[in-house]
C-alpha cells in the first residue's frame, strides 16, 4: 500500500513539474510585448463601404481588447496606435439549392493596418472570411451584411494578432 502511495505522489509531482516548467506562454503575452499596455485605434471611413465602417470599428475594438488582453486608450496616452483601413469586401456565392438559387455566401474582408509603436511604423495586410446562409432567391439584408463584415473583421484582426505575436516571440527568442 505504501509503495502504491509513493508511486502516485511521484507521478503527480512529475506532472506538476512538467506542466509548470514547460515554458508555455500565451500568444497574447508576445503580442502585448509588441504593442504595449494601451492601444488606440482609428478606422478610416471607407469609400467602398461607408455604412459598415462603424461595425468594423466596434469589431476591431472588441478584438483588440480580447486578443491583446490590453485596454483601449486615446491616442495621446497609447503605447501603440493602429490605423485600420477597409480595403475591400467580397461576397462569393458558395452554395446553391436544387433550383440554382444561391443559399450560401462567403464574405472576405481585406484590411490594411498601420501600427505605430515607439515611433516605429509597420504595415500589415490581413484578411478574414465569414460564411453565412440565406433563403433561396433572397437578397442579402443589411443586418446579414453587418454581421458578415463584423465577423470577417474579427477574423482579420485575429490574423493581425497572430502576426504581431510571432514578432513578439521572435523578439523574445532573440534576447
């Protein structure tokens, strides 16, 4: 009995040691090292889709807070300023019913992001997509467009976060 108990304690100790010493760091930590503690955002009104620029601003702000685990700030007090420009929105039919009517679309959002951190300006081009369904022979409503653009923008920002996290990981590794 004492032998089994010692084995269980040894196995638990090994698991705790391995898990706590594995060196795992979340990507948000690397990204935060690149952007700092306070981020400001500016979304440029798009001539392509001015109606949905506001939804992109909301999506960007939400994604920045969640992805970087940082707070939004005004430009004067931020460590990083992001200027986001909507470059293009494309709706592609992806699914048809038996009568040939479109029932599913893919929306692809293309964003250009200019990041300014400690006087260093970097440019990023990112995209995000979102698939959605509609009734056969129906038009895409403003609400569906809004949701598709918002969800695509969140995915594009996630792509941006991945690029920034990779930069932070490389910078940490180089130290």
